[in-house]
C-alpha cells in the first residue's frame, strides 16, 4: 500500500499552498454529515476518507449528487459499513458538487533525472487513456505555466472553451502549476501529487479530488504543514561567467599547438588519421606527433614521448594511445604546458566495471591537474575557423555558424555530412564520448557563450545520474543557450522509456520521454524527430531571420505543391492568411487572370521573365505577411538539362532557351535571398529537384547554395522548418524577452 495522505489532508495541504479546492469537511457519522451538508448546500458528494485508500471509486466508496438529507444519511451508513482496517479511515468527507464540462488533471512527480516536475493534462476517468499531458520542471514561472497549457493537444478546450461556457482563467490554471512547483520545493518528503479532476467552474479551476503520495522514508502525516513564504525555489547552480567559459574551453577548441599521442605509420590507425587530418586541412598551429618508436610519419619526425614537447608549445593533446598509458601521458603533457586533452582511446566505461573505474581515475587525474578532459572513447573535435580537424573520421565541413555537440560520434559525422552536402557550414563540433569529466551540458554552455556560434545542434541519448540529477543540469544549460541562440535537439533511445509505478495518475503518466519533451520545450529547445530535420532546422536558423509571427503565404508555380504546402501549414500551426486585397491587386498586375487569386499564390504558368522575383519581393514586403514558402525553383533548369542532353541540341533555338532557363532559376534563388534580407523575413525555397543538383547541376538549388541558403527537399520539410523558427521566436518573446 502506498504511503499517502487522506484526500482531506491532501486538499488541506494544497489549499495552504494556494490551490483552489472544493468546499468540504469531515464528519464522523450521519448526524455530523447532515450538519455539514446543510452548511455547504445540497447536492453534495460523500466519500469514505482515509490515508489507506488511494482510489475510492474502484471500491465503490463514493456517492455523488446526494440531493437531500435522507439520501445523504443512507449513503453515510453504507459507506461507514464498508470501512476496512487498512483504510485508516478518518470519517466521511462531505463536499460540494462542482458542475463542469471540462476536467483537467494537474500534479507533481519527482523524476530521477529532472527532479520535481509538474503535470497538466485532460483529466477525469480518461486521463490515462487519453494521455494528453505535458510536463515542466519545477519551480516554474507563470509564463512557463501558461505555455504548458498551449502545449496540450487539446489546448483549444481551455483557450477556446465550449460554447456557452465562460472563458477559462488562464492565469488561475497556470497558478495551480506554479503552486505545485512551490510545494515541491517546500516539501521534499512528497513523492507525487495527483489533482484529478481539476474542474473548471465558471472559468476557474477547483480541485475536486486529490491524492498526495509520500516518499518511502517519510512518516505518515495526519495534518499538512503550513505553507511557507513564497520563496521556495532551490538555489541555482552558480554558472561561470561567459568570458570564463570561453577561456576554459579555448585550449580544447582553439589551442595554440596540438600534440597527437599514439601516431602510427599505418594509415588504418586512429593516430595516423588524426595526425593526417590536422595536416590535410592545414591547421595553422604547430602539430607534434608522438610515437614511442620515433618513426617518421607523413614526412614528419615524431617525438618519442610527451616529455619531449617544447614547453608551452601545445595546449591540446589528442590521445590515441592505449588506456594503460594515458595517466602518465596526461601528467607528462601537463608538465609541458598542455591544458586540454581529447581522449579517443577506448577501454573505459563502455568496457565494463573495470573500465568504469579507469574512467573515474582518469577524470580525477585531469581534475587534479586542472586540465579539460573530453572523452574518452570520443571521435574528435573541430573548429572550422581554425582549420582544425582533430578527429579520426571524415568529413571536415565548410565554415559556418552552427556548432554541434553529440553523445554519439556517428551523429557528429551525420551533421557534418549534411553541412558538406548543403553548404550550410559548421563553426565547431565535438563528440562527448563517455563524458568522464565534461558532459554535453558543459559543451552547450560553452556554445551559448561562444560568439562564433549562432545556432547549437545537439544529439543525446541519456544522462549519467551517478553525480545527481543530470537531467536538471542539462535543462539549465539548455535554457542558458536558448536565451541567447537557438538550440535544436535530437534524442535517441526515446522508445526505451521507463514508466513509474505509482499510486497516482500523475506518476503513471510520467514516462521518461514525456518529461524530457516537456522540459525541452520549457527551456526553449527545439526537439526534432529525425536527424535530417534537426540539421534543416539548425540550417534555417543559421540562414533565415526569425519571423515576427506565423502569418504565412505560399508562392508556387505548380498547383499540387501549393495544396500540399497549405495542408502542411495547417498541420504545423502556421496561419495561411487570406491574401490581403492590396497584395492581390499587386499580383494581378504581374500575371494573367488565371492565377489562383488566393493563398497559396499559384501563378498557374502565367509568369514572365520578372514575375517570380517581383512577386517574392511584394509578398515579403507586405506588413501582414510574416514568412514566405517559395515552391517550384529548378523546374526551368531541369528542362534546360533535358534540352542539352538530347540530340537536337544546340540547334532549333535550344541553346538560347536552355541558357535562359538556367539564368532564370538562378535569378529566383537570388530573389528569394534578397527579399528575405531586404524585409527581414524568412523566405524558404523548396524543391525535390535539390536532388538533381548533384546529378547535373540544377541552377535553382545550386543558386540557393551559392546564396548561403538551404533548398528544402519538399514543401513539408520547409514548412516544418518554418514552424520551428516560429516556435523559437515565440519562446524568445514570451520567456527571454527577445
């Protein structure tokens, strides 16, 4: 049996923290119940109340809509007769009936990774079946609580109430979540709180039923403690100043000289590859290969040990030596002025319990030496501004403003490959490996403080809880980044989620992935389901301005694409606005009357040489338009290729028209970029012909690449990226003052 408070004690506790509860009282017998009901007013509910009965409805211990004293006395006798020794019965709970058409569930749960989290969802008897719930880490602000309401799939039931119902008091509902967060901080002995249902009466929330579950070590409490003063939030971790963060990680990401330990003459060895890649991409600092035999590698003499390093000539050591050699290597490097180490070597936590111990010892050694330690079992670190490719795999991407941190080396490679393919470049990237000392959250904080990083892209799978709630630490770092620049996340392993066994609905609904998703949204991070989506969103942030709102116009030269784009806008919460009359008149001047005359703007093949550039500019310039989706680029260039590849070319005027088609699509790419820059609005161009650029050089997608823009493979992908831009822009406006 779970260690719980009685329903009455639970509601008294909630009331002390400012949560509105139904009028009620305890009665020992039928006479006392009748007296209470006379004060409350009929109809009433009667329940057998005790700390040992978590779910009374299942046992038939609840009577509702008792309209008079006779019905109440009969119900009281029946309920009192059903009491069991383990119920710890306190008497009869007599409560007012709270009529309402909308029932919510609100609660509190303590997560092993994220600490106390509050929940909001659709409530009543279908709460677990519907599972329309959202979570947020506590304590939380009023703005965060209001944002939680909008994240529900059925949020319209709250934001746009049923016909005939008064408007919901959004602040009052948000306050319930805020108060639960304060309760979590003030009462660490409480494991979970379940308010179900939280009924909306006259627009305001009222707790009708409540269950409070105590932590296993907590003693049963018959009466709640009084609410403390409003300052119940735990002390925040002290974060280093941005300039201190930059200096701490500078030797790792921008070292003055690099030593490569474990360099081999064999091209298949990691030590050879790391040394080769630094030379191949022309890292401008000095590179010191270390090989215990002193062999010549790639025409360079090697040092036999780190002790031969010139003093203070290298700040980073890239380690490819066996784990047994690494402690002494770090000591020797430290003695020569090395301040950071990237450990590519394996044989640590991934190798079992002995490896775990080796990893702990390595981290402790690095801490004692004051060295930054990345890895072990990592893939590498890059900095394109420094031409630094210190990694054991390809590729080395073009320079840009996106910085990558990943718990998987393979996912770093995926993002870098997308950068090479799209031309949207990377500033810095690192694989965290086993994160013995420096975790993903540390890299996020550094990127948040790094002026060369404008967008952060991260992949994670889980958290190491050995040093405490690592999820909470991650959330702090995510918020630090989001307040300054966009953070896009992909999480692996979400399907292998845990589920809490708990007496409360709140506990049973608290899956790992739901909590992670809620905290990510709370901190402003944008979670993508797929790797390609994550890169496209990050590339969009890197190349497009933030939208002022969600009002979108689709411009297309092909009708079907426009229809699908309109559907995608609706699915992603974008507002496909009716075309303003003055804008419709302007487009009338550009094309024949057969165009769609609405949104999507389908030119229906009526465009001439300058139509698309002028239409893009006029649409982007309109004050009622926040963003433009541009479809159809590359069609003319694709036909040009067909002309050029056939037996009739270059005669019959085909050479001239092919060149014209190629020029036109290149113009459209330039026009999209120019309209976006001129009017400070996102203009996203999409075409499946992005694939044809690789085959024969389609000037549309290629032109976008040359303009530093992304060509999205489909309208759906462009719309999804625009929706991500809108979500972050809204979060900045409501949470970060941006």
